[in-house]
C-alpha cells in the first residue's frame, strides 16, 4: 500500500462501534467504502470487514492513518495510549484530524500522546448500529469549525449529535453511553411484569420495548417535558397513578439518578490518570 492520501477516513481498531459508524455512514452516502481504510488485530476480522463493506484494510495503524486526512480512533480506552504512542503512528497523524471515541480518554491525554494531531473527542452509543445513536462531540486543540462540521456529518449518519464542552463527557458517557444498558433493564423489568400477569414472554418484551421507544420519540419529537407527558396519561383514580406510586415506593427516581452518578465517576477514570507520562 502506498502512503499517499487516497482515502477519506481511516478507522483505527474497527470493532463493534467503529463498524456501526462505518455502516451507517455508508448507508447514508456520507462515506464511499472505496475511500475508507480500517484496521484490526485479527486477519479474519479484516477479511470480514472487507467482504461486508467493501473497504480497504490493513493490520498497521500507521499505514492506514497515512492514507487519510481523518482517523477515527475506535480502540478501547485501556489501549489508546499504547496505540497512539507507536512512533510510526505519531508521524502519520501529524497535521491530520484524529477523532477519538475512547471513553474517558481526555483531550489533554490525546494531545500528549499525539502532539502533531488535530483533535476531536466523540462519545457515541450502541444504538448507532441501527441509526438511532446519540453522539456528543467536543473539539480540541487544532481542530477547526470545518473539522467539526465534517465529523458532525459523519455521526449524524447514525443518529443525533450534540456539541458540548469536554467537562460534560464523563456524564455523557454514563447517561447516553451506558444508558442503553440501563434502559434494557427497565424494558426487561416491565416485560417481567407483563409475564407475571399472563402475557407470553415475546409479546411482553415487544410491548415493553415499543412502549419505551415510543415514549422516547414522543419526548424528542414534541419537545414536551417528560413530566407533562406523564401527567397527560395519569387520570384520577386510574391504573397509571397506581403504578406510578408503586414506582415511587421503590425509589426508582433516586436509584436511576444515582446510577448515572456512579457510572459517571467510573467513566472519569477509564482513560487513566491525567498526569501519567
């Protein structure tokens, strides 16, 4: 492979999230697969990605980064430092845009490990795999409004996008990054209640999942506060208020809120200490 810039995007460490972004952007015609190069450690994974999406592949991050003006760092936060401190990769990223989706890995760490790169942090979530993701972007050193627009367009192919200051990203990681897991627990619990009252399991899961999805869409599309939507279906002496009071007995509000608090505290440590060499 040549080292000339002949691709639009390099995805370094194309795992589940990297592939979700890739597939969504191709589906939305934001990316031409013939102008994308991806890396992975396992040769069989590279073959799979090439056959499934028609992209170029490489086992070397430095080669991939050298072929594109934008690189998406899609590795786990625990190995981000190791990957970026590869001397060959650092040279390949000089003067180019590096977009990191490594949770908890801060811009100042990225700047220390890749001092020649222009930086943007992104926090997407797993619903990106079906085009229903939520991504928050935080621009860093050297990135321009044009860079931000480019990256925003990439992530809008797989869902909604917000731009926030980096200080919010640990909470974002907890709320929208880990949130799908918390929502699945809620869906499972609602379905369990349906099963307990006689519904078949598959029907109960479908009803619970569609109900949670519908409620979420109602909030987003109407812009109405959740409490107002809740009150609109809560009639005096009805079944909804009876159920709501049972939820309050279980302290569901404080439990869910503290869930986000605890997850955010853990998220802040995922990238390691900020003063590490």
